[in-house]
C-alpha cells in the first residue's frame, strides 16, 4: 500500500505566506542605534522580503549561492532571514564580534556573492575588506538613519522595485537555505549549512507546548544575536505563528532590555546566561522598578544556568527555561519541562530539574558514550560524551570532508560535551571535554563549581580552569568577578562549596579579576584564561 498524502516540499516561503495571510498587521518593533523605535508589521515585511528576493536575482545571485549579512537584530535583518532564501540563495549570517581575519576566512570559505551591512558596522568591513582576495558586492542599510557614506550602494535603492508579481523558485526541501559558522575556539570556524526542511521542522517543534510554548499571542524579544545559530530560529518560528517580534538592536544592557520588556509587554525572550545576569543585576540595583508581564518566560541557552539565577528570577515572578544546543543542531537539542509525574515533587527537586539542560525534544535523539565507545545507561550517574542525531542536526561541514572526530561511523554528532542523563531523561551537562580538570586521576567538573560559586550573593561571575600541581597534575583555579561594591574571600567561597562537593574537588586556588574574557557569543573564553594563568602553580597541599 502507498500513501495517499500530497507531496509538498517544506519551505520557509510557506511560513512567510502563512504569516502574510493571517497576521499582516502583527507588529515588528526594532530599536535603532539612537534608541528610537521603528515599527512595521508582517505585511510590510512580506512586501519587502519579496522585493529583496527579486533584487538579489536581478543582481545575478544564483540559486544556492551565499549572501552574507553583517547586521544587528532589527527588521531589515528579519527581511534578509526570509528574502535571501526566497531568492533561492543561502542566508549567511556573519558574526560581527569575530576578528577581521576570521570574518575574511568565513566570507571566502562561503564564497559570499553579496553582503548586506549596517552602516554602523562599516568600520568592521573596512578592516575585513583588505584581507579578501575578491571582495563581494556590498549593499548598505542606513540603520542609524544618517546619510550613507559617499559611494555606498543603498539597501533601500537596491530593493526599491515593485515585486508584487515575484514568483518563488521551485526548490527541493533539502536545498540549502542558510548557514552559520562555529565559533572556531579550537581551530578555524566550520560552516554548518541548513536546509528548508530542517528549518521548517525545527520551527514547528520549537513552538510545541513543552518546548518554547510560543503562539500568536506572544510578544517575543529576540535578544540572541541573529548572527548566532539563527537566533535560535526564533525569527522563523515567531513569524510562522504570527507572534509580535521585538529586536533590541545594539543596546544589550540590562536596563535597556528591561525598558523594552516593559514597553512592549514582552511575554517570551531568549538570551545567553550573561544577558540574564545583567538583567538580574539591574532589577536588584534598586535604581528603579519595571512593570513586567507576570510569568514572562526567559529561554536560556549557550551555557549552563546557575540554579541561583533561576531562584532569583522566581522572586520577581519571572520564569527561566533552560535548553541545550549548538550551531550544528540548528540549535535546538533539549529543553527543560516538568514531566507530569514530577509536578508535585519537592521544591528542591524541581529546582534541580530546572537547572539541568532538559529533555531531548521530539525528533532529536541523545545518548551518552564512554571513552571506549560504549553507550551508557540513563541512570544519572554514568558520565560520558553527549552525542546526538536528528532531522536538523549537521552530518558534516561545508567544504570539509566528514570529520571522524566530530561524527561517528553510525551517524551521530560528537558534541564535545560531557554529560549524564537520568532515568527520567533529564540531561545534565557536566563540562566540555576540553574543560574537565583531571586531578590525581579523578575528573572534576568546572561547570558545576562555577554555578555553585555564582550562587554567592557577592559574586557576579566565575570561571574555573585547570592549573598545574606538582603532585596532582591539575587542580581547579576559580577566577571570580565580584559584584560592584561587594566583597568576598576565598575562604568564604570554600565554605560555600564544601557542603556540596567532595573536599578534593573544592579549589584551594582563587583569584579575583575585573571581567572575564568572552567568546563572540558571550560564553566564557577559557582558552584565554588558561593562557593568562599558564604559570600558576596550585597551592593545594601535596
């Protein structure tokens, strides 16, 4: 027997048409560099997306060729999210926080034919352009509202022609629609190429009640950079649903974000833990109060969330929901939800669950594998490398042969994360394989120490790295940033840790600095810390 179902390829164009048909008046709000707000709606976005697609085809961008974006989060970047794939081209978001050398490498590796750039980011382009063998065509968007520099090609002029008769190209659902590059912290960045099929499925699953639980009634603040892992695909999913989208532009301070949350009645927002630490510090500063939507959901990814952060936001009636993913997983891999049999669990147990990386989402499979390649049980104790596979998980990299260090023979992605999964299916990320500390033959998780230290009321941030020890080989060094005007001693931090960890796991070494170095996506840059403290010899007694 054969299926009688229609054969229709999945496409982002279907999401765009759906939003246009049902939600043309739903707002899109963007903050400009001068902090003024620009308002438009999905009807405007639809019209301009088609104009951009038509313009790209007219400019000679061929099907399957990459078009770069060097832009902040705002309405024109949303147009590019849909307009570039609508032309049959590949959306290539460029991380504006990378070095000029890395950006030049990525642009040439992707072979970008054209790049759309915010006028305020032209100084970055001026440093990248001399490094390119053949610079692509540049179209500049006047994000600041100021006149463009002489000789610039205007985005508004580029898309000015009417496109009411534009027809989307016929495409297979497995054709490329977008690409992002990994952060490149352990070598050259690698290109991950997404398909129309993978992104549509990702958007649908992301909206499920036990995942993000988003709907047309949500007002979504997209804090996650649109150049980082598709802004967690929220621009696609929110438009599909008809949710209002709010973009912060370049203003990411805690008070700036709270102003937007209050003014636009935000119900759902997305960002890395660093962002939420800044928001919490603004709330706790006492400088002013904000009237936020009760129960506003904050989705967190990119790094483990300290339990103390979850508890602190609960006091303000705001809910953190933690997830796990990576560029290679588009990025959604797991997210926390409370299973029915655990709803009435004690508060301590519920906080423990919420501080984990959650449950694998539908259409994603997770497993834990030991260093000998054996699949481990979901018992909450067996620790090994986290591996995953699914409909929106990369099986290789752009312009690179399949790497056996990243992909297994039976088709699983090696994530590089060390983790456990408990009998209920909850994932706990213990560390990155490269960040584990091996002391006297025993492994110590830097992440668990960091999260515990950040629970101290005087600590703003903390990172833990391995340093040399003459007998134990490695010992943990805690690098701590104190909150402004607060004090804490190493002994106080040790006393905080001793009830929760074995004595041999607790650092004897602490140092205090003004700020932690970060990657381009806001994570702690431990490679820099290890370099800075490479000559540190641990004080732990032999």
